[in-house]
């Protein structure tokens, strides 16, 4: 579904990504691990069209998308759930969700998607008329995921979905991620919680200072001494 080849990104003259190679196949959850400042968000923002690549190729389902406008990439079904959720705090929960379906012209499809999101997150249905800013952190993350699902994505990119959440809420969010994957949705999971990310994913990459330093099957990386020491606290 997603193939990144020799990707370089610079902020002015400062390199942020150097020679990144990454793939996500149909039916996979792929985790991208790394410390703060490693370049994880830069990578996903470049794939989404929010940051321009300096060099390299990004292909989605066989089509070159590197450097294309963000709206065009979203229109192809490659959808990002951004770090920090980036909701519209003054709009209601339902209005936020409907914003996720902005590119969808079939009103019947929007209604069906809304009901599917409410079935996945019942708390959002209960509070649909309330402003998004009244939600807890975990509920806001549910809303951010629900908003992305309103566009009926062909692939989802989740940027730090567990950030700032209590352990119980993190478990709930990861249960949703597993359920979405079980429904056939490929997922690129950008996550600092390496233990959980390596548990739910098939394969994983480690990004350090803008470069991929390790990659492989998640089960193997969980036993890698370098990963254990740097990310698992073992």
C-alpha cells in the first residue's frame, strides 16, 4: 500500500530525514518507533503532503504521491490522525466528525460512516451535541480517530495515539486499533510506547536522528538487545 524509497527532507538546510526506506503492505500494522525529535512526525507529515520532500519517492497503492497537495493525498484514501489530535474545540463532536467527511460527496455514505463511528465509540454518540473541548484526553483521541474514519480511509496513519493518556485509556485506544486492523485496514503506527506498538504490529522500524537504524518483524525486535535497552527499559 505504501512504499517510501530514499526519502530526504530538509528544513531549510537542516536535514530532518535522510534516506528513509519504509513499506506498509495490505493487511499490515507497521510500527515506527523513535525518541522525540527522531523525525517520526516529519515522516508522516511528508507522506500526508504537509511537508515537501527534498528527494526520494513516496508511492501509495502504486501511485506516486510525493509532493502532491495534502487534499489530493487524503482524497486517495491515505488519512492521518495527527499528533495532539488537532480537533476543532469550539465545534460539537458531530460537527468535528462531519468535517472528516468533507471530501465525501455522498450524503448517505456520510450518514453510514457517522453511525459506524458511533458504534465504535458509543461515548461520542452520547455527547454528540457537546463541544469537543469538553471531552477528556482519551475521548478526544477517540474523536480524532473517528474523524479520520469518516472519510472511509484505505490506509490510516496514527501519530502518537497514546500521547498523554492514562494506561487504561491507552489500552482502550489500542484495542480500537486492533479492531480496525481486524476489519482489513492497513495502519502505520507512529508511537513512543514501544512495548504496545511491538505487540500489535507485524513489522517495525526504528528511526533515529532522521535515519532508519533497525527494521524487522516486531516479535524479533522485541528481543533485540538494542531495542530492549533503548525503548523497552529492559
